């Protein structure tokens, strides 16, 4: 079987899309699979050989130079049939591998040019110019590399379909809850948000909303994940609604499954930033896979998914009162919430699952390797 080497300079070696879905699925299908990533040391896990490089974390610039260079040098030693990288900062490394005659694929996780427009760490006056440069870099990559893997239909529209493939970030079948779930009426009146915690992902509005909802009933928000910025954490901890937050910090996937059985809905209330409106956040489908009704931002794509599956409510993510009313409705209608959760789980089993997407990735690999 071919040897495939995945490369990342910015993600964890246990990243859900990179390791759990792509690398592990490749190993299960008999591919020799290697992941080069910043890590404490080499290890063999679930059929995947992780090759560690030492991360340089002083600044973003050192990560984007020194760590990228180490990933590239380690990749060269692997002599793979195909290289598959996951970070825009690795585009120069990918092009260098391609110029050496290697088969190279770029996995476009985000709509980078639009994402840059909302990056808090980039000076606002420079964002437009950097966004244009990023778009130019991806345009060059699309024409030099062997192919591109993209996560959403909106990103696919930016590239030629001749050398691009859509591989969406849906849940793995084995992670869909099949067992009987605790009745909603027997669970605490809790809702959950899991994932990266940022202002642009709605943390302030969620905290304010759960505070408003708790005035009517004993609602809490179970919050799992890590704050991206200390300032944001300090600010939301001072909000009155924080008294109704049960903050768990980072949790592993096993604990996440237990957490989902203790709540009545999942929140995904990103702000209407350019790269959010057409995104398909993994947590939306993870909530559905867990049999939870969702309360989601009222974006056209998200509304279509939620209303088509009849699996939750959509609201204005900038309106804490609207969010609070949605939370109260879910808490006050446990049987209808259960039915929403079941329909969401069925939709994942039928349509929104990784197995279908992985078959598309395999076909793309075979096309490149011919």
C-alpha cells in the first residue's frame, strides 16, 4: 500500500480531523500512515506513526519559520508516496516538496483570506493587504501542488474542481451515540458549549444569555474548552451570567461523551464574520451525533442544515435575549427537544458522516497516485 505522510506545524498530533479522521482511517484501510507534528516524542498510536518535531513557541513568527522548517526536513526523510499538509504556513514547504517531484496535497481547513479579516492579532489596517497576499499564496499553491482538499462547498468555489475535492468535517460513525439516552426531563437544565472560547465565537453573548435564562429557571451552561485570550477570560468572568457557568476547561473525547449526556442542548453561536457564515463547524455535527438539539447562529447555510433535519433552533447570535428565549424553550419542552435530538442523530447517520467523505478522499488519492 502507498505511504502517506501528513504534516502539521500548528495543530495537535491528536487533532480530530487530521489524526482521528484522516490518518486513522488511512491506517485502518491498510495505508502506511505517518504524521509529522509538534510533539513530545515519537510514538505509534492506533496504526499511525507519529514523528515528533520540536515546536518553537516563542512567537507566531518563529513557529511559522523554525517549526515549519523542522517539519519540512522531517518530511523529506520519510520518502512518502504522497504528502498531505494542513496549515497555510506550510505552503512554501509543500511547494518545495513538489519541486522535488513529490505528490503533495494541501488540506484547506478554513477560508483563509476571509479569516484573516477578523484576526485580532493582526493590526486592523494590515488585514486587507495580508488577506490579498494569502489569497495569492493559495492561488499559486492550487496551480503548483498535486491537489487540494477543502472542507466546505464555499471554499471549493474558490478553486478549480479539476484538482480539488470536497471532504467535509463530519463525525465518525463510531462516535454517533447509538445507545438509549437519558430522557431530557431527567437531565439537569443545562446547555453546553465545547471548543475554542473566543469573543468572535459568541462567549460574551452566551454568558449573558444563560444569565438571563437562569432568572426564569435553574439553567447553567457547561463550558468546555480553552480561552484563546486571557483578556477575554478575565472579562467574561466579571459578567453577572458567569455565576450560571460550569467551566470544565479542556476535556478529552471520553469526558465529552459523558458531558453531552448531562445537558439538553448544544450551543454554536459564532458571530457573522466572513469566514463563519459559510463554515460548517465540527461542533454542530458533534452535538447532532450526540442526540442533542442545537441552538445555532441564523446563517443561511446553518439554517438550511438545522431546519432540514428539524434538529434545533436558529437565532441571531448577537442577541442574548433571543438566545436566552431559545434556551428556555428547549428546557421547557423536554419531549420536543428529545425528538429534535433524535432527528439530528439520524441525519448524521444518513448524510453528515465521515465515512462518506473518506471514500471521496481515497478516490482523490488514487487519482493523484496513478
